[in-house]
């Protein structure tokens, strides 16, 4: 009889803990639904083959398809040859914005660089990339 009561108590505790976990998951999902969400046109910009010292400026375009404003606090490039510029103002739900990226095209050869965005969006850390090949300018 003692074992039967212990078993019944164990089953009841298991169900109550499972119900609590499910409730916490629903709360977390609802909280996440009230955030900004990045939707990039492309997450990789391919410069293709470009000439040395040509224009290295490109733009990533994205839309906030979430429920809350997105504020990008930082953009960190994988090396000093790449500089990213981010919007200073929050990007409101439904708005489109651009992130500027400038690669130093004085460097000859293939390149593949990443830019890590830190924000309050559903994906707090987002990585976007550039790639291409710089060929020597023929004089």
C-alpha cells in the first residue's frame, strides 16, 4: 500500500511539473512574439570580381517584420578591412532600413568577411557576410 501511495504521489508531481514547464514555454513564446524580427533581402553580398581601388561600398537592406522596434547597438566586422555603418534610430515594425558595408578594395585577392550585428531583435546576434575577389588594376 505504501508503494502505491508513493507511486501515485510521484505521478501527480510529474504532471504538475510538466504543466508548469508548458506554461513557462507559452509565456516565453508570447514574449518572443513581441520583438523585432530581421528579414534581409540577402544575408550575403557577393561583390563578384572587382578591380583594385574600386568602390567597396555596399548595402544590406532589411525589413523589421516583428512586433517591436529593432535597435542595433553594434556592428563588428571580422577584420579591420571592413567597416559597417548601422542606423542610429530604431527601426519600427514594418519599416525598411540599410546597413552600409565598406570593404578596403586596395587588397588584392579573394575575400570573405563577416559582420556581426548585436541588437534587441529575436536573434540578438545576427551574422551577415560579404565576399568577392579584387584583381590588380592594369595600368
